C-alpha cells in the first residue's frame, strides 16, 4: 500500500506532528509492504531542520524523522514553506529532501491513502 502523510503543525508547541510521526513509525513497523512518504508542509517544515535540542525525556522530532528514514520511509519538505521560514537545504536532517507542490500533487494522486495532521 502506498501512503502519504501530510503534516502541517510546527514540531513543538502542539502534538500533531509528534503524533503523526508516531503513527508513521508504527505503520512502517507493523504494516508490511507499506510505502510511506511524510510531507512537511507549512509550519511542519521546521521539523526537518537538523540540530534540534530538546530537554532530557522530551520527544525529539529530528530523531523521529531519522527513524522514519531508517525504516525506508521518505521525508519531503515544501520548498516554498522552507523559504518562508529561512530554512536552507544544507540545514535539513540527513535524508530529508526539498520538494514542491507539484510533487505533492503527484504523490497525492498516486497514494492509496492520504493522512493529514
């Protein structure tokens, strides 16, 4: 099954991105044959920035994105959203990639399921 997960909220301050990534990790771990792309849109683009430091015992979105990538998931970021937030490609978590609305459109049309957080 081909799945697309679109995250919209910032990495911290709400738990939507955190919960979306929890589900992404669970899907990649438990649903064999699942292809999953996580698309970071709007304020969620900030989640793809490398070097996040969180207090001990607090979730860390960067580590969660790395876990998605390690399980063969893809993580794409809206390029326009990156630009609006001053995020450069060189600042992204390794394995994450800048993308476009056109690519998001293609992914949406090709997906068996689309989940939006």
